[in-house]
């Protein structure tokens, strides 16, 4: 029974893999069936996941088994949920602005706080620390390499920031070509382009590497299935 | 402020000491204080309105008239012979003598004049101001003078023979009218006369003497702009033949025409006035229409690109090559890849995991990348199982709860290892914030329900983040480095996420990071005896070389195609 169960799912996975790979021949009905199947399964799975992982443990269980204080606290999210549901009625669309404002404010606070204190400040400090003599000379004989590394990093940072500088000239009367940025930004942005190009190239290489590994894994599964099928016969 | 005297004849403003009007030379009868109109004696609004009338009276009347035209279509014009109306009654909406013969727009003017002090009521104020200046013992005679002043509004047409005027003007008026009437007039009067040019001067001359009725007629004739009224029908019939000179003017005013050798007057329909901006816009529109009507150049249909076939060919070649290298090729590594600093940092942490340590595993990747994550996660999880670590699992991807079970099931440690599922968070940043606040918050709201999560009391000894994208990993790193700065964070990510996460390793926020097949091979050799990477190594190398070849061929083809297109161009 277990063997048949496993065989069934191996066959299903093999067929779905082949159906997806059939896209190489162009858009076809098999690829569409597989795509719709994945979308449908994912939707159903998400619904069950939300019910099991969020609604039941965080809302229904405390409502049923919790104290009166717990239930009072739950009144806040339940009220927000009700407002969102009511806002689906055209006449009461404005009611939804309250829970949406709460969500937007919360998301902004979390995201901005994380970006500033979790990325911007630590990364800026890293750039500054790279010129710290104590760090540069930490390895004897490697000092010039560290300095070069720090200089390249600084040039890359300034160049990349310059590339995304979209300010305009302050004195358009004296400068003929308004479409161009100031000369210093133009020059730095050219350098920044090189760094951005290298970064995007590295990202592309990483994407290709990841997808290649995924393809190898699929081919391996198909090959093992066929090998097992031939072996069993 | 200097005082002024308004001429009872033409309404022109004259200095205080003038005895005759500077415009019409009419005697300025200064009678007591009533004729001295001091600015202080007038309401300031009256002055403003008068000034406004001077500037804008013709345009205002035209606007009202046009507004009326859109509303009333069947209203009749005023007919001649209507009873003479007093000036105050002129705008009386209750006046029933006109009946349906008075246009609706005129009714509206009257209504507004009776209800409001502004808009067309300004005319009334002007008239009233002029009348007030004539109040006194000669009130009755001045009223007649006012009628003549109204006629003056229609006034002598420039160049019109004096006899023509005298024929239609009352005797009293003609007696007061100086013979040498000069065209020097105030601007506002010129504007009125300019607008008046829409009616024929002959018509005007015929009706001169009708007093305020003339004003009605004049207003009524404004209803049909451009309607050409001639002196009489006979003259109109002979007009084309005998016209010797017609000076057209864009303003559409009355022009002098010689008819049968005698000067006459006709109304020249106003020409369309086109400003330079309007002309430019019209030219642009015309050119646009021309462009749309012109036949478009026929573009050659590009022959079907061979890229579709090439794409299929290379995909097939890649699959066949990978299959051959996977199943028939050599297995095993030629040499262990070089260890990168981030991999070295991860290895140092993994090799020194204390026994029974409490670890948090964050799952934030999709099933499509499970094969790559499995390659690097399997040696680490085997190590954790050996050290009997207490593992807590939290997910920010929908597949997380399934993937961690699959992962531990793959190493046969699902039952052996103590795993606490902390649940699923739809948004990674919120999950990380909630988790971090659970350990770092120094304040708790009274009565707040306890979290259903079973968090370890002493915190975590380390955090492992499994992620397939840069964004997913970054959300966790940002929040956890703020809220749990003492906890070591390590990353197990895909190759596509690794480049953008390197700065977090350089800044020290992340202790170590492993990704892809190379790191998997190193971890296998250092931490376990599994051989998943060895089975894929050759296929991976073949795939890389093949794709590099494809990219080179593609670049050459693109250059060739670009050159060909330039040649065609």
C-alpha cells in the first residue's frame, strides 16, 4: 500500500515535471494544466495554512478557552477585521481606511526602523571603519590590500549613489545643456555604472546557478524514476 | 482726491473748474452741490463698478447675450414702436409691456440689475450716477438731456454727416449738440460705440430720438451678431454694385461705404480674430491631421526569427548534456573548491556548536529551490542532530512548515530532534519583529494574552536563516540584528540571493553564509559524509560551460543582427 502510494506520487511528480518542461515547445495545453493545477493547489493550501497557523491559534482558541481579559484584547483585531469586511460594501468603503491605516502605519514603522537601524547605519559604519588604521593594519603585510579594498568600496558606494542622483543644475542660465547633470556627477555615475553592472552580473550568475541546480535536480528525479521503473520491470 | 464733473451730455469726466465739456463741449451746468460728484460722496463700490464698466462693458454684454443665446432660441426681438421706458424701468423685470417680445436674456439682465449691484446693474448705476448729477431744479430738462446722452451712447458715427444725425435727433438735443463734435471720447464710450457697430448707423439714425427705447433696440440687436442690417432695402440691393471702398476691420464695427457717390454706412461682420497662439495650435492640429491622412510607410515584415528554434535546440542540448553527465559521466569532485571568507565563518560556527544548544531555524524559501537548500542544509542539520540541539522553527513562506519537515525527514531526524514549531508569519519583518520583541521588550501590556509560541526562556544560541531571495533574508536580518544583537546569525541561501547579502557579512551582522553547490561540497567534506553534491558536480560544471557557450554565441548573434539592421537602415 505504501509502495503504491509512493509510486503514485512519483508518477505524478514526473508527469508534472514533464508537463512544465513542455513549455520548451511553446505554450501548450499540458503546461497550462500544470500551471493551473499548481495555482489551485497553492490557493487551497494557503487557506488551510492561514486557518491552522493564524486564525485558530491566535483568534478562535483564545476566544473559546481564554479569560475575559483575553477576549477583550481580542476585540481590537476582531473589530478591525469587521471594519475591513464592511468596507467591501460600496456604501461603507470609507470604513476600511481605519484598519488599512493601522496596517500601513505599522508596516512603515517596522520597515523604516529595520532599514535605518538594520541596514543603513551598519553599512555606513562599515564603510567608515574600513579606513580605520587599526583595521587596515590588522594583518602585517596586507595593509595596502586592505587600503585598496576600502578605496574601491568607497568609490563604488559614491559612484553608485551618484548614478542614482537625479538632481538638476541649480543655475540653468549658465549651463547650456540642462539634460545633463553636473560634470562631477556625470563622471562618478559612469564609475557607478561599472559597479552596478558587476553587481547585476553577479546576481544573474547566481540566478543561473540556482536554476541550473533546480533543473539538475528535476532531471535526476526523472532519471531515477525511469531507472527504477526499468529495474522493477 | 480731486473733484470731477460729469458731463450731462456725454458722461465724460471733466475737471472741477471746467465750464464746458472737454469732449463734447457741452456746457457743464453746475447746479448746487448735486452736479459736483465727489469721490467721497460716492460709495467706493460705485466707483469700482463704473471703472469696471468702462473696461468691460462690451464684453459683458456680449457674454450675457451669448449666454442667453444658448438658452433662448425662439424669443423674438424687440420691435420698434415699443413704449418708451424710463431708465429705471428699463431693467424692471416686472414690466409687462414688452411681453414675449423682449428677449429672455434682456429679462435676465433686468432681473439681475434689480437684484444685484454688480454685473449688468453697473449700467444702471452709471445711468443713475449720471442722473443724480443732474438732479436739481432742471431735473426734468436734465432727464431729457439724459435721453440725449443715451442717444450719444449710440452717438455720432465717426465720419457720419452731421445732417444724418440731426435728422433723427430731437430738436432739443440738436440745439445743445455742438456742431464740431470731435471723435475724442472716453475709452468706455468708444467701447460701447464699437460694440454698437453691430447695428447699422442708418438704423440708428432713423431711431435717434427714441430715447431709452434706442438702448433697448441696441441691446436687442446684439442678440444676433453678424446679422447685417442695411440702411434700407434699396440701398442694400445696390450695395454690391456701388461700393467703392470698404475698410474691413477685425472688430466688426460700422464702416464708411460710398453708395452711389454718397457716403453711407454698413456693418461689416466681425472677422474671426485669431491670436498667434491659436494660429500655432491650429497649424499643429492641421499638421497632425495631415500626418494621419498621409500613407504610412510600409514596413517590411521581418522574417521569422530563428531564435525560437535555436532556443529549443539549446534547451534540448542542455537537458541531454546534463542527463548524460548525471547518469553516465564521472562522479565525484576533482578538487574541493576554495573556501570563501563567508563560508569559513559559517564553518567555524558550525564546528563549535555546543551540545544541547538552542537554535532558531527560519524558513523563507520556495519549494523550487529546495534542492539547492537541501544541498547545504543537510550537512548542517546532521551536525545539529549529532549535538542534540534544541531546534525551534519559524516560517515566513507558505511552504516553510512543509519544507522543514521534508528536510528533517530527509536526514531521518524528524523524530530524533526536538523541534518546536513557532508557526507561520505571512510577513517576514513582522515575524522577526514579534520574535525579537518577545525577548527584548522591557515592557508588557497588562493583561495582554500570552503568545501561543513556546519560546525558550534563555533565548537562542544561534539563528539559521534559510532563504532563496535577498529580500526575505534581509527582512529577518534587519529586525533580528536590532532586537537580538547578541545572537549569532548565519545564512543558508541560494546562489541568487548571495551577492546582495554579502554586505551584511562584511558589516559583521552575519557571522557566516553558505550558498550553492560549492559551499555544499565544502560542508559535506567538513561536516558529514553525504555525497549529494558529488552526484551533481559534473552535471553542474557541464551546465555552466554549456551556458557560457550559449551566451557567447548569443552575443555574437546579437552583434551580427545589430550590424545587419544597421546595414538595412
